[in-house]
């Protein structure tokens, strides 16, 4: 996919610019066979766990590099309490206890994304790390919509197996995006963040594409009743 940046007003905040310029990526990912199968309840559990395993590789690199960043502005964006890697670790441990191992379809794509993150960190490119963080953190907001389908498909009790998918929080997102806006105060920093966000979406599309291979078009199914 080639996603052209959408026009944004001159008064747009950095995060508003990120959102507008990556909207096409977001829409395209929602239309993938992986996402369609998840909503239909036909996604093999190994593919779901495979996505978690791929994101573990990515978040291990991203959160680790953000924690090691030495720029003063890094502390204004990232803090240890924001980490979501432990949530994915819990989800993977839950499925491992059930004897479900992740598929390896997306391993190579995840490693490529992680390698790019580490390269940006070596270049002390904090805005690029923020751009990747915007994509990964934003994906958990979409997961709030998807998690009832996952819970229903795999008959998961409570939040077992969906800790990561239930971690989106709009108040937290508002606080984090306020930090991002402050850190991306100059045009050059914003340009680097936007470029990195597009690259992050390309990697996520590659991960999702690998997890979509050979999935049959799902039959329509009713929406599950959200767990109470």
C-alpha cells in the first residue's frame, strides 16, 4: 500500500498531523483478512497468539530504547508505567499454559521493525521513536473494539489472554498525546515523527499480511455480547 499524507491545517497539533497523515494506513489494516477473521470469530488462535508474539518483539525494542533514551525530552514522553510489554507477556504465558504456541508467520517482519527501532535509537532520533510509539499505542484503542470478539471466539474468562487488547485507555491516550505534542514542538521533529509513523504502519501491515496468508474469507457473524 502507498499511503499519501492527507492535507492538514497549519494549526494542527503534531498528534493531529500524525492522525491525519496515517488515516489511510489505519483504514487499510481494518480491512485485512486477519481483522475480518477476528471479527467473524474464525481466526485460528495460533494467528492471534502470533500477533502477540510479534508485538512482543516490537515493544521489547521500542520500550527498551525509550527507557534508555538520554535526551531531556525523552523523560517528558516516556515513563516506566506506560510499558505494555508485561501485558503481552502475561497473555502469551496464559496461552502457553494452554499448550498454544504462536505461529511463526510474522517473526521475520517483527524483527525487521525492531531492527529499525534500534537503528533510530542509535541515531538519537527521539521523534522517530515517538512516531513508532504513536502507532503502537494507538493500536490498543482499536483493540478495545476487537477484544469482545477475541474473548468470544476463544472462550476466554475475564481478561485472561486479552490483557494487551484491553489496555487501551482514552484518558491515558489523552495524557500521552499531550506529552507527544510537547516533545514534537518543531517542524523538523514533526516531519521525522510522521515519517517514522508511516514506516511503523508499513511494518505492522507486513506483520498483519503475514498473519493473513491462507485465511479464507469469513462468513458474517453477529457481534458478541461484551463480557460483563
